[in-house]
């Protein structure tokens, strides 16, 4: 809260306990004291949220002021003399704690917070061992009826941390302070059971055992767990976490406020770990001989068989699908196995569906892929444009940054989306376009900036004139007709995003997976250039992806066209071959779609799928199914028995993000290393171990085992040129080199005509904030709060169709029909539908055929 | 009665309990009877206790006071307040239940001390009368503790009211500490809802309110007042700038109808609150569509109150089902008796739009360049019609309207804009920031001058004003010094336009004399009031000289009056507060057939009369948070011809939070025994 418009003095010099310190004006006494290393006890103070001043434990004396002031929320004044501890102050602190303990339940033996309770620590520290105050005992009901969380208001000291975190950081405002006097508690405003993001950041903030995690309750005392720092293995935000493990099992995930993400997680980060303990895990190698069922085999049998058969089929008849879930090192080993040992460049991944081509395009225009800066830069933005993304669903860490910018930095927010999202309440402008028209709309924003004359210095960027002339041929009328957003709205939004200090541009699923991805991404990049987002004073451009290591996977060369570090074959095949002591084929391999084509045509006979579920992910499920059935060899290396895994000839059980060491690269290009918190479940092995073993079996000339991580990192760093040897991030050995060229250029826009809709409704897919990919559908915690795919429909359309929440609707496309449960939602415009893509059932990709979403469909009561 | 038995009010102990002979004479600004009927037996509040009746059960009253503070108002947001008042409440309950010990009484003092560390003043100030009671009526407490019979007392009914100095001073009684705290907590929507409970024109009063609340801000006793008005604007701007839909949902339509005369602040406010309750309201407005808002529109220039933003507040009220019939002047296009016959109730809020004459030679001659009045000039300019203004404009007056006129004259293209005022700059009734604003825009001032004659040429075109300089005369009988002309100081101010802006009156010509509606000599509508009297038997009156507690029903049944036409020309916020009350009374009248004031209404008036803010109170606090001022467009260009763009720009949200964080949240509870 340091932003003061009419602030004369910039600093203040104060004396605390006789020591002088000079601090910026607006600094609190508490922070000034901390500068001097003086600790003042606090209970309700939480650095990351606004101050509260509720507990009154931090009282200090200020010379000349007759009453004690609370250090946490009193700004300093130049020249003041502060004393932080006197007998009188200590007495106030003790008495205040005595009051706090009036009727506080002494159920510490069964309280989840015992051992990590700030109230305990403070009472102990201030030696509060008696209480002269008393009052009639009245017990308030405990909320056992909430999902994932439990609230015991009797233990609450009303510090407000949970409420503030929920409001200021998560932006949910699910809990509030309700009622009066001694009955004041934290509850939902409606008093109905909690219905929220279930991010559990309130649990993390609670200093007592008031808000606790139900899945963790009675799993063990805090001190009984081995705590290992880790990197969250769900979305692309790369949050730093702590795994709490006992007896080889993860029972809790927390995050410290000292981390990069300030302790803030989402439902997946905090509760998704239940997937790791899921009974759906495959924990032993399985094999199917002939027409038999999949049967347990030994690792030697499984690996031996994979090695032999891959080698037999060999070369360009084998293909591999890498994983955005596994580590950089494992993806590197995967492509090395294919390129080096099997001699095939037929490697690709699900990033082919959007992220990879979008980043190739971004690289061509800006000279880098992924986010320009690390995502903290967003917090300092003066304006933010989010295009085609449900931030919380796709990558919650970005949503939290945007909320910070809005709340603490007065950032203006412009949302471009066909459906409302949880950030809508912060939006100064919500440009609600028709599904699929994102390219047109962002082109319209480009045009509006030029029409308003707001392009500023960007007019000097190469390609400006070609952009300008391309926009001249797009009329506002046409843009409005196609997107449903008026010229006035576009011009207003243009005014909001320009000239505001620094702008950030974020683009997500609806842009990256757009049928007209090329123009949608180009328009987003142009917008970033026009607003100065990519300049030195800008707050950056950020593509989003739902999965934790998509960026790292691509860096590691999991694509047919580039070697690790985006080296081309003609430039670097020989170098890699020499390093690997083999011959790397010098022509690009087949991409994901070509692989399916080639399986159909019989050119590819063996497919090795690591940590991916093509059957679930690819459009046209029936086609994929037939193709996979045609394979002579389908190897699936995964942690779950996915739909694809069920078809596999050989299943190799792999390890979760908690069961291995390695590094992930978030979409904003932070490379973070971590070590294993637990051993792989059952007989499963880490992907690295499996791949190295296989490599050794297939091509014994380049011995892969035993290879240490240091050796591996050295090899990756040397060959890819992506990383510096010494890391610039704490706790990580591979700092990513700024692989940027200085170039930046505009590209002309020519959005393609939108297809004529053959059916009355438009169906979109995307992510929910309670899930990540399909992985969390294996987590009982996540399933408890979002257990099935519902069809979101505008309340008006639901009423017109005569359906209410929970009714079933049959959704029919040109290709197929599926039946879905209805969920009316004001986020949807009339005529638009939304289905989350996480769930294995219903098989939404049956509907798509060869087409991409959004898809024209018809609805009928089922 | 009325004699004070005992008092600790303001820290001065008056003890007439056991005096022989003449009791100590002391009086407080309180009526002898709460509502004109029930005697006021005791008063208990932040500054102590006052007893007018020796048979008041002080321990029972104390217990009740603490119970109400703890269970109804204690926000629970700080440890000493939440737990301390609970301990105190239970302690006094124990006393009454005869379960307490004498030692328990000593805890009261300990807690009073500890509660000085509360976050705000509610619980802290509640310990003041409680501590006084235990200290001075210890024997009564001991009577409960030690004997079966308790003190010799008669049961009382208790009535309480939560207030704060700012909230009390605000004529609309907006819960200011609450909305300020909500802004501080990033709850802009909640803040706006809080404001709307008492102020349906938040965008307006966030911009043009003279904010009397800030004169009663306790933070002034530390450094400077909280910028309460701009925080209100912040909440209202937030909704608009985020395209949020106002959350109000009117109750189901009732079949009773109300006609309202005038779409000004009073008319709109009454319509808002009646519509919320489900009544069908129809406003008759004399001006055409697009010019609703009464004096807020045609009396406040757009650079202070942008039309689109005012219109948004009006649109919101219309969206709640209020019908506004424009271009319809009551008394001309439709008669008042007709309205009375057509509707279940009529609310008169015509405002005060008739300029007062200046009393200068030549003003009635119809000279070219002598305009009829400031308010007419502002209206014509606002409506984009010819104003009759020339190039060199003289405005006579010292109020906000006069300032608006000189500033509008510049924007209408005047080459010179001069203000003539008979007293000094310091004495101008206009708000200081408005005068400063005019100064910055290049307005010229002539202070302490009195226009005496309008000078015209042979075509009867104004060419100047003859003035005489004024100086302060000798004190008169009342001790006040009045400005008097200085002999021989005559001079001429050359100009082609003179605009008198010395005040306006309601135009009540539309009220037929036979309706039984009384009109005062100041041309305001008479409404019914409570017979509140002080100990000396004198009527209690408000700052405008009106009876203190008025129910706003006229002597004609079913006809109510409010706003400037009832109060006398005052402020938007006064009109809104007055009209809100009218809406409540109208509702009671429609539902129960009785037009009366609730105990809470009366208590509001009593506290305003008593005064909640104490400018002499010593507030111990570190003066380390400077008051934030809003952003503003500077330079003369802001007043260039045709430039009516808003001059003041409000706060950024983060500045608003920092500013809101300065609030000391000065809640306190008053309670009376009757």
C-alpha cells in the first residue's frame, strides 16, 4: 500500500529501540523494525495481504503518542522514536493473548495445527500460563459439511488472513467475517457449505487449526512427515511446493510464503496429489501377448521385449510421443532414444495441437518462445490484456499475478473471451466475442489502436506499414459483424491498454487452439508490439499452456522439426550424432498428425507413447482408435491406465512428479530443479530410468547407464545451448539462457472467414479451475469438488429448452452424439456451450471428427 | 424533571444525588422527553452517563448497554474488542444474576484499560460509561451482589443508536466508517451498497458534496480529515468503470402509488427508497428529458458533475421501476389536486429555482446584459441555450452558485469573468476548493464591494456596474460587525453582462392556497414536527432554524414535502437525507395510515442536536498518514471555451485504500432509558 499520489517525502528516518533506519515513506513500523533485525511479535500480520491490525499483539510505544500503536499497520513518520518492548507492552501482549484464550478450546491433542500453530508459539513465547479473564462458554458448530476443508470457528482468533488471502490473492471472496461480537466467525456469506476454488490457500494462511484440510486430517502429526521441496507437476505456472511424505506416500502439499509463488497454490497444486495415491496407478509392467489380456510381467521381460521389437521394426517405422508431464531430462532422453538409438525423427507431442506451432510463430515474430519475462513482471503491469484464456483453469499462477496487478497496482484489465471467467469482475472491459472469432477481435483491437493513434513508438518496428495496410482492408463493420463486439468497445479497450506504464498480453487456449491460430497469435503478438508489452518497459507477452512442462519438452527437442535447443538438422544433426556416437537422421520426421496418417498407411508400425493419452487428446477419437489398433507395437509408459494404455501391447509403469528428480520449465521460461520426495510407487520406475535402460538395451554402444544428473545436465547444456552451466535461479542447476534475438516485427493480418454454422449451437472445450489435464481426474480430492463433465449453457437457452441443472441433453455434431448433464451458467452467451476437456467420459472428441473446436452442434433433451 | 441527578458526561462529574439545598445546575443538549412524550430518564454513551431520574437501575442499564454493544455492534475484528466486551457482558449478567463477586467489579477497570488497545472506538468508548457506572454507582452493583433485593429502581425501556461523528454530521447519515473500511478491504461493491443504503446518488455526492462529514472527522484531531467524499466517488466509479450491474432488487410491486414533484436530489432519493420497497413512483419533472437531476443538473456545471455520470445514477433509479414524466410542470401541465386524487401519496420536492433579487438600482428595468439570475444562467448554459451573456461578465454573490457562474462564463467564452462579493474571500459561503478552482481558471475577484447601480448606454445595454467599497463597521447590539459602505469609494466595473447570484427561493406557486398546506415566510413548506423542548422549555431547532424532528407530512393528509422547498435552500446531501426520511414516513403512512418518526429517526435528530464530534477531544494517534488529494486537471485550458470536461479525477484504487486506511473508525453507541 505504498502508492500515494501526493507524497512529498520519499523516505523517513526513524529510531527503533535506539537504532536508526531510513526507509521509504509509507513503510510500516513493523517493516522498518525488520530492516534493523528487530522482531515484533505478530499473529494477524501476513506479508502478502493488506494489513489488518486485529490481534493487537504488535503494539509498540511511539514517543509523544499517548497510546501504544500497532506496528503492523502504522506507517512511520520521519523522526519518530519507537520502543518495541517495555514491561507495559509485554503486559498488554500477555493480557491480549489471555483474552484470545478465553474459551479457546484446548483440544491441541487432536488439533491439526498442533506443532505448527502460531497461537501456541506466541503464548509460549510470551509465557502466557494463566488467565484472569473468563466468560460463559458457548461452542459454535464446526463445519463438517464443507468439501476438502473443515472449519472449527471455536479455534479461530479472527486474524482475517484467510479472508484476505481469499479476496486479495485468489479473488474468490468465498469466505467472510460474519456475525457479531464473540460469535463473529469466518464462514460463507450465505452460510451454505463452501463452494469455491478449493485452492486451500486459506488453510495455508490459518495460524491455528480453524481451517484445516480434510484429506490431511488424522493422516499424521506435522512433525512426523518428511518434507521435500518440489515443483508442482500440474499446470504451467511452476509453483514451488513442499511434499509432506510418510511411509512413501504423499499426504499433504503445502507451499511457503517465501517461495516464488508466495505460498499460493490452486486446487490442483494443493489437493491434486491424491492422484499420486490413486488406485488407478499402474505399478507393475504389463504385457499382452497375441490376443490376451494385459498381464503383469517383470521389468526385464517388458523392457527386453520393447527393446527387441522396437529394434526389429526400427528406423522410420517407429514413432514416439513425448510428454509435457515428465521432466526436461526425461524428454531429452526420450528424443535421444529415438534419434540416437532408433534412428527416427518421428517424435512429436500433444503440443502439436497448438502450443508448438504458436510458439514457432511467436519465435519468428519476436525471437523467442514462451513468456518474455518471468511471470512476476505481470504484477507490475499498468494494463493487462487476456485473450482467449480462462486463466484460473489454464494456469492459476498467472491468474494470481493478474489479480495482484489489478488489486495492488491499479492495472486496467481487458478480457477477450467468448465466455465469462472468474476474472470478469476485475475487467474494465470485457470484449465478449463469438467463439472462434478471436483472430478477428484481436485484429480489431490492433485496428482500434491505430485508429485512436495510440501506436506510439511501435510505428518504427519493421512491418508496421504492412500491418497497417492489412488492417485497412478489414472494416470495423465486418469485425463487429463477425465478433459481436462494437467499434466503440474496441476503441475504448484500445484506450485502456495503451499509455498506462506497461502492458502485459496473455493468450491462452482459445487463441493457441484456434482454427485460425496463425492470425490469432499474430494479432496477439502485434498487440504486444503496439502496446509496448515486449519492449524494455513492457510487462511482457505470455502464451499459456495447461501442462507443467510443455515449454521444457519443446526445448528438449520433442518435435520432428528441431533438435534440442531448436537446432535444425542441417545445422546440428552431425554435432548431435558425434556427441551421441551415432548417426542422427538429417531430415525432419513426421509430426503427430502425419504419424497417425503413417500408421494408417502402414509406414509406421510401432508407437511409443510416454505420459500422454492420444486417444483422449486427439480430435476424431474413432480414427485414432482404429489407427492404434493397427499398430504392431504400442508401448505406453504412464502412471495411469489411460484409455491409450488399455490398448498397449506393453505398459511401462512410470513415476509421478513427486517420485523423481529433474527439472520442469514453466511457460514463462523458469527452469526449476527438484529432487524426489518419495520412491516410485510399487514396481514403477522413473521415466529416466526406463529410458536409459532401454537405450542401453537397444544401442549398447552409447552406454547410457550409469549416467548421473550432472553428466546429463552437462550434455544437455552443451548440446542445446539453451542453458547456462551455472544457474541464475535458486535451487536449480540449469538456468535457461535468454535465447532471444533482438528482432521484433509486425506481421500483416488476414483473418480467415469463419465457417458457416450448420447447427444452432457452438460448442467449446477448455479447462476448469478444479482440474488439470486428465491427471487430476485420478485424484479423489479434485473429483469430490468437480466430479463430471457438465454442459455449460446460458440460463436463457436452458430455459428455452426447458432444462434445469442436472437434466441431460443430447449433443449432436456432424460426427456423433453424446449425452451430457446440464449446468446453466451466466458465463455463456446465448447459443454458446462449453464442456471441460479433462474427463475421460464422455468422449468429447467423438464429436469433433476432423474438425476443431468450436464445433456446431444441435441439442435435444435426452 | 429535567434536573440532572448525576452525570459524568465529557469527564465532568456532576453529582446531585445527595445534595442538600440547590443542586448543581447543568444542562445538556438533550430534550426533556425522548419523543416529546416519554421523559428521558438517562443517557449513556461514549462520553459518560447522564441520569435525569434517580430511579434508574444503573447496573441493569449498564448490563444492557454492554450486551447490546457486544451482541449487536462489536465487529469482532480485534481481540480486545471481541473478547473484552464478551467478558464484560457476561460479568454484568452475573451481577444481575447475583452470581458475581465484588472482585469481579475490579476486572472492569482492568478491561477498560486493556480495551484502550482496541482497533477502533466502539468497544473502547463503550467502556467509558460502564466504568463510570461501576465507579460511581458501586453501591447499586453491590446491592445486586450482596443482597436479594437489588437497588431501589423502576424498570426502564432502553433505546440505542449506533453512530460516529462523521455519520452523525452527514445529513444523510451514511455509514461512513463501514464503507471506508470496505474500500480499504477491496470490497468496492459492498462499499457502494453501504453508501446506497442512505445515498442513492453516490456518483453525485462523491463529486459535489460539500462533505460536512469531513468537518466532523476525528482524524482531524490527529492531522487532517479523511477524504470521505472522494472515497465515495471511488466506490461509485468502481462499479461504472468495471461495467458492473447495480445489485439492488426492488421488493415485489405493491399496488400503492406515489407521485413526486421534481426529479431533483430529493425527488430521486424518495423515489429510490420507495421503489426499493415496491411502491410505484412517478416523478413529474418540469424540464425536458436529458435534464433530470434538478439542481444537480442545471445548478451544477458539467465540469464538476459530468452529465453522463449523473444520468447513470438517474438511469439506475429508473431501472428500479421509477417513472419520470419530463416536460411536465405541476401547476401548469397537471394540477397538484389532480396528483393527490390520482395517487395514494404525493411528495413535493420542487427545489428552489427562483433567483432572489439583488436590490440594486436598475435591476428591474430589463436592461440588455442584465441576466435574471445565476441559477437561470447556469440552467440555460447547461441546456445549451443562449444565455444572453456577452464578453465581459460580472457575477454578484459569494456562494457556490456565484462561483459556478464565473467558471461557466469562461467556458461559455467570456473574455473576462469577474466576481463581486461584499465581504472578504474568507467569508465566502462558497466551498474553498471551488473558489480556488475559479482562481486557477483566471476568474477576477473584487472583494468587499457592493454593487449600487447598473450602468447602461443609450441602447439600454449594460456597460458597467457601479460599486462601492465595503469595510467592517462597528459591532452591533449582537456584537456582530457588518460590512458598511465606505463613503466616497465609488468606482465602476466595466462589463457587458451582470449576473446576480445571491441566492434562490422555492417557487411554490403551484400549491393552491385551499389545500391546507402551510408555507413559511421563507417560502418553504411547513411540515409536522415533534414537540421537543429543552429544560428551559424552548423548542429544539436544527441549523436552518426549522423544528428539529420533522415527519415531513404537510397539514394536508397524504401530501409530504422535502428537499430545498421544505428545508430551505441547502445541499444535495441534506435533500437526500430529508427525502430518505420522507420515503420512510410515506411508507408508514401508506401501510399503517400514520405518518410518524421511528425511534431511530428521532434518535438521529437527538444525536445531531447533541453533537457527536468533539473538536477538543485529544486523540492519541501517530500522525503519519497524510491525507490524499484527488488528481485534478490543472491550467487555464481546462476552462477554455466549450470545455466542460471533468476537472477533478478521483483516486486510483490503491490511493483510495491508503486513504481509507487512515480512518479511525469512530463508532460509538448511545443508549437512553425512557
